[in-house]
């Protein structure tokens, strides 16, 4: 999720944001006003984003421009978010609502902002009617402004508890500026709990004067402060991590596929073990296809072709062996093959 600040979650990515609740009350509390993008001096891109989003927010659903097919990296994928409205027609914020925004925003590297925002507004208009549509559009406007403002946050060493504390405080202040109290709780409560845990954990680990036993006790008490669903997710993640390490060790020892399947079944159950075995098969097939491609590509490179002819031959090779999405992966990996 954009705004993550700590190890494992330190990078500002557009990947995941959760939420659930609000806007169904007869007299909702005032929404937080978006910080004007023009207040970010010299940032023409920020001003463009704000102006484009405002223009699309004011357009009738039927007047929204058709941006055409999804960019290559998103073709064949779906955000899978079904938006909901309350009985009075107001917007209900479920946990995955902002994932819809992030899904389309992930295409910014491949197409212009106006196309990305048009896709989001068209999706909102297809799923919602007023007043929920206006509320969702306003949320999108503030979310985009928030995402842009995140770029202004100070960098922090991911192992420096004091710097991370400063960054987390600044991040939370920014969230409260762009979102109402109800939205803040809905969107960021879980992330903030995890961030707080990691900052406090780093602080404890760095404290002198605690014996190993005292430190372990303090860490155990700190973990109990996490929400139940977060602790369950951490436990599940640790279980998968241990299974992965054990599987890697078995493979190094030359274990058979059946022995690995039995280990996975004991840990995760028969259904998960079968799914992982199929994933192994797919990964092995993909690696073999890459190896075959690399061999043929190297043969072309050794054939003494001119550079234009070589590039054309490699492009034809890629087209003959991979579909469009696969070619993007191959082109990204090609320098490392």
C-alpha cells in the first residue's frame, strides 16, 4: 500500500489499500478537504493530475472518454472489486475499494494520466449511481492528491527506529489531512497497527539494559497488541516461510516430488499441496521455455547478423514463442538470461 514505511513494507508502492465503512449515516461528518495540488510549488505533474481528475469528476458518465484497451501489463487481469451502496444510495467502503483505484493507477508507466483516470471514472460510473458515484469520485480525487503528496515525505533508514517514527508520524498526519476520521480508521487502521508494531519492535531491539529473556517477553507482549487478523496473517506467513525453507532443503538433498508433496500436505493440507505441485510444474515448464529461447537467441547472436537484422530476428523469435504478456516478461528478463 502507498505509505508503508517499515521493513518489508517500507516502499511507497501502489499495490494494496484496504477499507470498510462510512457514508451511510443520515448526517455524515464533514469530509476532509483535499490539499490543493497548486500548493506543491513547481510540480506541473501534480497540477495536471488535480485538474484532470476534477474535470472528469464533473463530467456526466455518458460523456466520459473511452480510453481504449487496457495497457499490456494489465490485459487479462481484473481488480475484482464489486462496489456497493447503502439502502439510501450512499457509498459503502468495503475493504478492497481502493484496490480498484490502484489497479488502474498501476498502468501509469504505460499510458498517460488522463487515460488512467478515465478508466477509473468509467468503472465507478458503471457500478454506482448518485449519490454514491459523487462520493466515490470525491474519494478518488483526494486519494490521487494523497498519492502525489506522499512523494514529499522524508526518506528514512529502514533500520533507524527514530527516523521511522518521524516518518510514520508524518505519514499519519498526511492521511488525516486528506481523509476524514472515519476514512482514516477504515483505510489505514490495519496498516498503521503493523507500522506501529515494527517501529516499536525496532525500538525494543535497539534498547540496551534488557536481558534476552526480558526482550523476548517485551516482544511477545508487543505482538499481542496487534489486531487478531494481523497476528493470524503473520502466523500464516511464518508457516509458509518455514515450509518454503524446508522444501528448499529437501530439493537440495534430492528429494522426490512425492516426498515434497507429502511435506506440503502435512503442513497445508492435500488441496494446497496439489496446487503447489501444479505451480511447480508450471514454473519448471516456464524455465524450460526460457532456456530454449535463450539458446536460440544466442545462436542468432552468433550468426553474424547486422544489428537491425539481429533485433528483427530476436523480435520474431519472441513473437513465435510467447504471447503478448509473456513477451513483456521475456523482454524484462532478457538481459539476465
